[in-house]
C-alpha cells in the first residue's frame, strides 16, 4: 500500500475493520513493514498487518528470522527516527547485513484511542544475516 505517515491511523483502523469483517481474531500487536530502502514519510510502500489467531483468506505468515532491534518508549518523533540510523550503524559495525525489509511492531500505540504518545512502546526491527 502506498501511503504517507499521516494516513496511518485511517489505514490501521481499516485493517482492524477488514479483519473483523473477514472473521479474523486479532491476537497480537500491529506491524508495519517498510518495502522501500529510502523511506519517504509522504509516500512510501508500507504493508500494515497484525497478529491473528488463525489461518484464512488474506492471512500470510511473516517470519523474518534473526533481527537487530530496539524497543522505543515514546512518541514517533525525531528521536524515534534516529533509532533507525543507530540500528543500521550497529548492523554494519558488527559484521551483519540486511536480510529483508525493516518493520515496526506496535506493542502499545494508536490501537487504544486516547493513549498518550509518550506511552507508546514500539519495536524497530531489521532482519539480518552475518556477513
């Protein structure tokens, strides 16, 4: 799905509505997979998903394997964006390379209306392999 960050809340709500309409039971956090190397907050290829309890139409497995990741507490601000650079630098400095698109796991985020952004908890993940 090509979209801008500003569209995320609307598209996320649509994801949950579509899951309910298709009988999928949400069983875990939402995720966003970033399919472009250069992220543009106004227009990027992003895939929204959520952990569900069963197989079915529109459900596919996501198994990224080994990841370099960090857990971030707080809003999606400049410090949050810096985390991507920090993880990428760690990957290069420790002899790894990217092995798939990066993704975020929203442990506590916009899925609960009224949650203060300072209380968000997000895993920023980069699939990696040695070498």
